[in-house]
C-alpha cells in the first residue's frame, strides 16, 4: 500500500507542477512577424491577441488584401509559437505523457 501512496503523491506533485507551468506559460507573450517585420503580432499563451504593430510603410501601397494577409500570417504564427512552446514545456515535465484536461 505504501508504493501506491507514493505513486499518488508523486502524481499530485507532477499535477501541481504542470498546473503552475501552464499558468506561467499562459501569461507569457509570444511574438511573430510577417512581411519582413512590417506586421508584428503578440499573443498570450491562451491564444489571445495582446498587441498588433503595423509599420506605416505597409500602408503606402494601399493594398488592403496584402495587409490583411500579413496580419493573419503574423497572428497565426504567434499562436503556433505559443502552442508549440506550451506543448514542449509541458511534455518536458510530464515525460511526454499527455494528461487529459491539462494540456
């Protein structure tokens, strides 16, 4: 019975570490750019857009569709970076075990 208690205690410790790490990663800001840096997007680990910077030079051509594409590319890339960082960090702590409801 002692081994089972040790396993449960270790699982609880790991769960607490994972929850703390997930909270920390969710609060971080992840940044990506597109168009050679003309558009920069910042997202949180929760995939929430925190900031968007558009270089005034991106507006000079008047090509709205291009600007929209640059914005989408930057936001999507920042979100991808956030997801990959979360997955990588959580996997490192859990030893690669995917825990339902945690990440």
